[in-house]
């Protein structure tokens, strides 16, 4: 019996499974390298154009087109992204997007991180795009790559849709998996061959990630991500201007899992309700100005989050561009 002759309910179920089931992730970085291009804001992220899983079904005939559109109208705003962390070569996200967001509100983003050692067949253009060497007193390049990957979703939606249109996301879940590429992963900051040649990152902060082989590589990656995310969400003197976006657009939590088990949960309300700024600077004029900006922003933030949780129209643009 052909698919078109099946009962309507069964066809709908089949279409739902065909469209919504996450695609098989790339087996290795080399499998998708030629289709990837560098992100505009951060050179450590390499994007690939998401495929439309419904397109081929929509083009079969009018009956299929009608059935598939009914399925698309019922699909919840849940999205999945597979991210290959390729040492020295950046973050390589592959999105599964059954349907584009219909509103600014997204229920969940589910991300899977897989760790890879760079192989000889990778194009030289990727080399050096994920650096753990420190900058001029600021975070290493790798930290910025992770930050822009997160804020890119908040500001452009799943799949880097290309338009600056902020999205409200209820939950973000990140699952960091054990590597399966056969490399020893003595470091997550550089490839095994580079480590053998003595080309270690110079920054002290990542020394534990290089030397402590008693910790599994996926756990070292989880430690690194948790440390940086916690710093961003704390909104201290140095991270205030960068963490504001996350406070504004993530409603419930960011969960880090390690091989499917909870590693650390970052509850947004806990950060916001218990927030205290310990250092505002040294100059009285700057301190007064920053406190005033912070209070103005917090009043706006509280109203924004109240509206977002109720599904109401948001209360306009942020009243201040920065605080610190």
C-alpha cells in the first residue's frame, strides 16, 4: 500500500517522525568541512546551512503538501544542534530545524557537544581559529567563541538566521559526550600532535586542561564551559556588559549534562534574585553613573521577564547599552 492510501492519522504520524526526528550528526569534521563558512562576529565558529527536512515532502504533490503543512503548524518550538568542538579549528554547529520560529518565544534548545582532534585532511583555513592563548588582558579566543555561539542563538535564533531579532528561550540543555574519534585527548586546548611537539597554549588558566589526564576529556570541556558560563552569568565588574543579554533572554535555566547525566545547572532566577555588585569602580562619578544605569536596567529587566513569562509583548529595547 502506498503512503498516500494510508489513513490520515497514520500519514500525519509518519510525516511528524520524518520531519522532527533529529538528523544523524556528521561522523567527523571532514564530512562537512567544505560546506562550512566562518561566522561574521567570531572567527572561531564555522556554520553550515541547515537543511529543510520537510522540503522534499512538500514537493511530492498537493495532498502531501497539505498534510505536511498541518504537521508543521503543530510542531513545538524545540530545536536541536550538534556541535563539534574541533581543537584548534573551532566550533562546528549543525542545526536541525523542522520549522522556523513562528514567534520570538522558543521552548527549548538542546545542544550536543562532541570533542574531536584535528585530522590531516582538514582544510588549512580552519587552523588556528580556536585559540586558548590569552589576549591583551582579556579572555582567550576560545572563550569568545563559546560566548558568541550562545549569544548568537539569543539574538538571531536557531541556525544563525541572519537577522538581529532577539529570541526568548525557556531552557537550554547542553550534553557533552565522551569522544569517539580514537584520539587520546591529552589536552582539550590543542591537538595531540601539537602537544607532543611542545606547542602548548601559553595561558596559565588552561594548564589544568593540558596536564590533568586523570580527568576525562569531556569532563575537562564541561569544567571549562561551566567556569566561563558561571563568570558571564555572575555579572561582575568585568562581565556585566556581556551577561546582560543572557539574563534578558533565557527564562528558566541553562543545564550542562555530562554523557546524559546532570553536571551543573544554572538557574536564571537564582542568579538574578541573589545578585549583588561588589565592585563598581574607583571614581565616585563613575560609580554613581553605573549604579543609576544598573537600577534603570534592572527595573526594565524585571518587567521584561514578567512579560516574557506571560507570553506578552515585550517592553521595547534595553534602556542602556552598557553599565560598566
